[in-house]
């Protein structure tokens, strides 16, 4: 028993475990990415409102339609069937909507992502602010022990806990305990590891809003002497969370820990259109982790482009579980065991990025970066000089910008990011910087970028590597 406790303690988010990961070079590290042509990647990154609006209208139609059928059949056993559909959509499929809108890629319009994110967070018993930061860390340090707060099946696995999780048996008490603590401003040591102090007031406000909603639902049930309000808001997770776990546990369970290659610690599986709709294409999970800025509707195309650089995709959802179940059973006896994904012989292994480097700097600090035609509208280039990396941008009106090339929140190259208006969006965490002065424009970014002079002369793009324009 002491060995089990010791093993589980490795996964705790505290300063000691975090420091071990840092010293091992695993924290905020640079991960492998499959080579995708730059022009093709720019096409994949294009966001659209249409697909997400269509899918969301259909999704809410199923949710409200099943609710209406439940009410119409209330009092008979037939009401059970539409209610179970309602619960699966509410507490299961909502997880994928939560996930995609958290990344800000489902819709092109930011407020649409924000609204659906808050609704889906409430549905799946998650506090939006906390889980936004938790998932940011998950993408920085995916399945890195002591750093990733979202490791679903630590070793040795808690089989009873996983089975109880199908009905949210443990989630309910933990969720409401956290709501009460957060509503009075209490943040745990674990949460302090990944949530900035500036976000604590937002955590408190969100917890109070959630508690208020549940209070109103409870009062409604008492006043109207009906179970219907709490069945629709509160209890669906008891009957629908199973779907979240059936999908979600395929993502990383039983695969390698402490590796810097998503092909080895994430799963992609092929499935039918219904599962793709309910799971919003998150069955392409290797692709998502490698390129999280790619919208869900473009991920199938991304899969086709990089599948030869990855282990074979699982043939179905069922094939994932045929591997997961015996793996969990074996890990109960051998916690060190994990499934080893085999890369094809032609697969790349080195961390590579498109870069330009090596040109001399004149006496005023100016350097010739590239021809003007190489930097298209709404595009960004990486430029390396000595030990530093820069990013050179062209906006929609032809204007030029230059900044440091590494995101201040994590070790991520901004040249792989997406220009949104007058901002650059980080390719890993979806934080944004204002291009004109490098200031933070969206969380999780908190620290500004340094910016530099840049100009176009005689068809060439130059930037000045002297003192930055803004001292940040």
C-alpha cells in the first residue's frame, strides 16, 4: 500500500514535483511537430463561424428536443429514453464543446467561443477560469508527471475511481466543495501551481455564479414540487458523464509519460460521423495536441497530411478500449508499464521549425530578412540571430511588425501562430499579444513582448536588432 501511495504522490501538483520536472528538462519544453508546408498550415488555421454555428444549432436542437420529449412523456417509463439522450448530450458531449471553445478555435467570432465555453463549463461541472488555466498547463506539459493537472489515469490506476467516474460519483462532492471554497476566496496549493494570483477574483465570481444557479434550480423544484428542474440542471451528470469518459479516456490513458512527442502520449482513432459530431473531431487527438490552433473542422485534413509521420491511427473507438482495458489491468500490477507507440521508419524525430538566419547586421543594427513577396499579408516569419529568435509580421494592410519570437508565457515559437487583426495568437495556449507594442491582449499571456523597428525598402524587409522600441 505504501508503494501505491508513493506512486500516486508523484502526480501531485506541488513545488517539489514541479521542480523535478523542470530539472529534467520536461517543463515548458519544445515538442516535436510533424513537417507541414507553411502555406498549407496557413490554410488550415483559417477560422470560420459557419461550421460551428451549424453544429451548435443541431447540438442544442438535440438537447432541447430530448428535454421537450422528456417533459411530454413525464409520468411514464418512456420518459427515460429521451432523458438519457439529454443527459449524454448535456454531461458527455458538452465536454468537446467546452474543449474547442476553450481553445478559441471553434468559431471565428471570439464572443461566440466565450459564451459556449461558459455554458459547457457549467454543464460538465467545471469552473471556467480554473479549467482554462489547467488546460493551458496540460498543453504545455502534456502527461508530464508533477506538471500536468489533467492526467486522467495516474499509475497505478484507480479502477474503482474510473468506474465511479462514469456516474460522476466523486465529481459531484469535489465540484461543490471547490465551489464553496472558491466562493469565499480560498485557492488550493494545487491550483496555485498553475493559476496566476491576478485571476483569483475571477475564480471567486465564477464559483458564486454557479452556486446561485444551483440555488435557483433547487428553489424552483421546491416551489413547483417537481423533480424536473434538478433533473435538467444538476442531475444529468449522474446519467450522462459516461459518454465523456468513453471518449476522453482514449486521449492519453495507458500511453507514455514524460516524453516530448505527442505521437507517443496521445491517441488518434477513426470513427463514424455520429461520434465525430458528438466528440467534435477530438478523436484526432495527436493532431490536436501537435497543432492546437487548427479548428476542429480542419483537423481531418490535417490528419491526412501528417498520418505518414505518426503511428497508425486506431481503427475505431472500440479498438482503443480493447487496448486500454488490459493496459489498466496490467498497470495495477506493473505501474511502470505503458503502451509503446511505434513510429514508422520514415517518421521524423528532430524538433524542426522554419527559420531564417545567418545574415550580417549593419552598423546601425539593421538586417536584411527576406524579400517583400516572401512575407504575405497576415503572415509571420521566424528569424534567428545568434542565440535569439524573432518574429516578423505583415498585417492585413501591408503594415510590418517585429517582436521577440518566443511567447512570454511558454516556450513556443510565435512564427507558428495566427495573426488575428492587430494581434498575434500563441500557437500553443491561444494567448494574444498586440503587435504594435507587444502588450498582452488575451490570457494566459501576462508579460509583454519586446518589439523592434521594421521597414520595407527596395522590395526587401529589414528589421533593426538594436534597442527595442518598447522597454517591457
